[in-house]
C-alpha cells in the first residue's frame, strides 16, 4: 500500500507554494535555499519522505502489477511549469506515480538481481552527504572527504592484497600514490583498469611521447604491433565491450575464450588464445579473470590466469564486481585464490558491500600505475595536489566514499563475513530444493550465491532426466520459461530474472533460457526461497505449453 493524499496532507501542513509565489518569486527562491528559513519546510518534508520510505520498505511484494504503458502515460509532459509547483501536490504525485510503482529491491522475495536491502545507517548518512554536497574531484571542494576516501580504499586494498604495514603507511595518504579509485560503478572501474593498462604498456620512451599524446595507431606502429586485444572469458561483462570501443581497439579485438561446464574460463583455450595473439604480433593490453560472473556467479581459476599473465608479461585484471567481497569469508575466500596477484581489481560497493547505487572501485597492486592516466588543469587538479580527480575518468562526483567508510566501520570484517556466508548457505539450500522438485532442473552447481535453473513442463521431465531432449523440445521449454519469468514479474508477488546459457545436448550446443536467482538479501529466508519456487509452480500450472 501507499500513503493516500488525505494521509499526507493530514500529517503535514506545508505552506502552499502558490501563496509564496504570488508574493515574490525571488523571496520564495531565496527561502528554499536559506538554512534558517528552509528549516521548517525541510522538517515537514522529512516527515513526508520518512512516511513514504517506511511504507515502501515494508512492502512484501517484489513489484506492482501496473502495466508499463500505463506508467508511461503518467510521464508525457515536456513543459516545465512556469511557476513552482505546490510541495504537497508534487510529493503526492511522486508518491502515486513513482514510489508506488518502483521495484521493491529490498523485498525478501525479490531474488533476481544484484540489488538488495540496505543497512539502516545508509538513509541518514545519505541526508548528511547531500547536505554537505562535497565534490570529490578536488581538495578545494572535498577537503577532509578526500582523505576519508583514501582511507576507506586503503582498507579494501589491504583486504585484497594483504601487504605490509610499512606499505600502507607509505602510500595511504601519499599524493603520488593511488591504491584505488572510487567510481560510479563496475563499468567505469573496468574501463579505468584497462585504460591504465593500455597507457602503461604503450607509454612514453626517450623518443616517443606515448599513446596519450600520439594515439593508438602511432603507439602500435612505434612498438611494432599489428593491433591490440583484450583477452578473457566469453562471460566477460558487457562493460568490456564498452572499454574496447572507447579505447579504439574495437569489440572484434575483445577475444572471448570459451568456458567449461562450470562456467569458468577454459585454461588451455586461454593459453592458446594468448599464443595465437602473440604469433600474430598483437599487443595484449590485459588478460581478464572473472570473480563472480554476472549470469551464474562462477569464479575463474585466478591463480592459473595470473601465471599465464606473468609468463607473458601482460597486465592481469580481475573483474570481481560481484564476487570480490567473498574475500571477507574465511570459509570461502579460497575461491578467490590468486586475486592478490592481479594488477588491478574491480569491486562494486553497491553489490555485496550492501551500499547504495553508485559505488564502484578499482584497486591497483602498483600504487603508481594510475599515474599513466593522470591529467592536470590550471583551474583544478593541479600537479602535486591531493585532488582525486586527476587520476580518474570521472570529474565531478558526490561524496559516496562516506557510505564505503561507514560500511567498513559499522559492519566490519565479521559482519561482512556473516553476510557472505549466509548468502552462499541459502543459495546451496535453494540448489538442493531445486534438485528435489521434479518441476525444475538445476543447470549448474552454484559457485557463490547465484544459481541458474529452469522449469520443466511435465511432458518433458522424463526426456530431460534421460538426456534425450531434442532441439525442438528445448525450444518449447525455452519459450515456456521466458513466458513464465515474464508472467511472474508482471504479477509482482516474487521475482526471478532470466539469462541465456549454452549447453550440450545430443552432442550439439543449444541455447537454454535459464532462471537466474541472486541470494544476497540478508532478509531473505529459506521460506522466501520456497515461496518463490512455489509461485513459479502455481503460475506454470495456469499456462498453456505453447501459444
């Protein structure tokens, strides 16, 4: 449910905007900015927002059943109002048209994406961050926050690389060092890592100014290469396609290596890909390992990839946007063995560090690597300063480091270990339940806390169990699962996402539409997992096999 207009207006008595505007638009505008005059308004709006937030967070369903076309119809106005809108009217409209039909990502039965409930300290901290309005690009707009950010990044760096006290004492607040960069998400983190690797490997020499100043073509010609590539698993995140495009190497030179039955990169195939690129005189900018694939959560053999990278003197990057926080678990951190050998590592704070959207990080084993992308300007980010923006893709950005710093302090090592262990334990529970239920087929044993499975209509259960499924049978099952996932999402009680996998049947590769579960929400119980599966069984019972 959502708050009605009567409830909002009865709890709050805001001064009508129209009356202020009629008096003096200039006075009105100054009042909404002034701390003293605006305090009464802010207090009243806080009550409204608190009510809306509480109501939203208490919702049990994953979604509303409102049709997309109906929602679109509510947002067709291209004209800005001439006069300011009344606060009561605006927040009522916001409640009815946005809040009421937003996805309940914190709901215990929303287990289909890498988005979860947030700890309670995030909401008040968000208000503080907004009030401070620091711009983390520069010391002159983020004085103390810059050092707070560097400290939080150093804590995460130490958890990955486990270097000495002396190392961190030397680099944590050294303006020549960059242990990590806080960015808006994993995409920007991956792009930044490859940018650093490219510039470092094609850098300046005594008679060449480097790729930054002379460009990719000149750099490849100078160093005698026929082209440049990035190599990794076929399950690399699509952010690497963006990186290849932006770096000018083209997506066709993003070499995607096949995976094995456990969705991990095939190591012999990777070795062969590296050898073939070297034989063709192609410059390998980086080899990418994945710690938690987006579709199934699988972790590549990072130790073996590190060895290949070291043998060939190539930058080794680990995309641990999802799985990186497994390093907090003493029980499961062995799954990430080899991550400390990576030259760079991506981790998303808004995934398994349980922080709000907009926090990605890239870490560097070499604290001077990021100097390869350093930029200065006379009006900002001056050479020798502590300005964080001089070694980063993004310019102006908010003080999101407050959330990272708070999470590491207020949840701590033991708290994060509990969260990771519980997520994996509940995922194993779900895998076991799927194995027990005749309606489902588990498509891969979960490596972390993602799993993929599918619904098998009754007519095909014997065929599937005997591994005699034909391509046409599989297509019918695929169509059924796609319709089932869409219908479950539309009804809105529970939610599971879907992906497409390739499997072998009758010695042929065939595409499989898979249900994709993400078990990270601390509020999700075994009962919630059962409810999601029961919901799918009930919905499937109402659906025809084909249209």
